[in-house]
């Protein structure tokens, strides 16, 4: 899925998100591996399998709702969106802005984030409760399952 793939490794960088915006400070590469994963274990697939195993049924990628949310639970009026840390600019420090074409990437990723905020507000105005699961939060399956269960059971 294109949504989860990132710019070529050679473009991947040496700058942390938080630093990237202001001073382009190079840092060590030790977090770089956090960005790499195989295609069939995407965060979204992991979330889908977990939610299914918990016994909840959902609709996928509902185009009639703002932002085409990932997992939709119509009777509960709840939504779970799974976001890649790179493409949606999570401040977790696990991924960073490419070193090349920095202005382009900064503008593009900032637009993504603004769109996310806008979409979330639109969904809430329509009465939907929205849970965002970040890519970096999918490593601990039990913890994620507990969190999603709390969200889906809650009022
Ligand atoms: Zn993250």
C-alpha cells in the first residue's frame, strides 16, 4: 500500500522531525530502522486483524464520510483511523523529513497534517467519535487491543 511506503532510503535523512522545522540539525541514524517494515504487516492490517479478533465488525474506507475513514463502526458511530508516522507527521521522533527536497516535503507533509485535523473536526461535527492509532502504537498488540476495546465500548 502506497500509504505506508516512504521515500527511497537514500533520500531518508539524518534529521529529527522537531529539529527539521527550524535548524536542520543532523542526528544519529539509530532510529532509521523504525521506518522500515514489510508490506503485509502494515499498521492498518494489524489493527484490522485485532479488531476483528475482538469480535467487532466494521466497514472499511467509507468514501461517503470526510477523509474516507479506515475502520467505521456505524451502529456505534465510531471511527478508528490508522496513521503512518511519516506521512502524517507524528511527533514521535521515529521518522524524519527527507534530507533532499526539504521544502517540498515540509509543505507536503504539513498539508497532510492540516487535512487530518480538518477531517477529524468534520467527523466530530457529524457526531462521530474518532480514535487515531499511530503506526508507532501498533507494536504492542495487547496494549493496542485494550485501548481499542475501551474506545469501542465507551460512550
Ligand atoms: Zn509515531
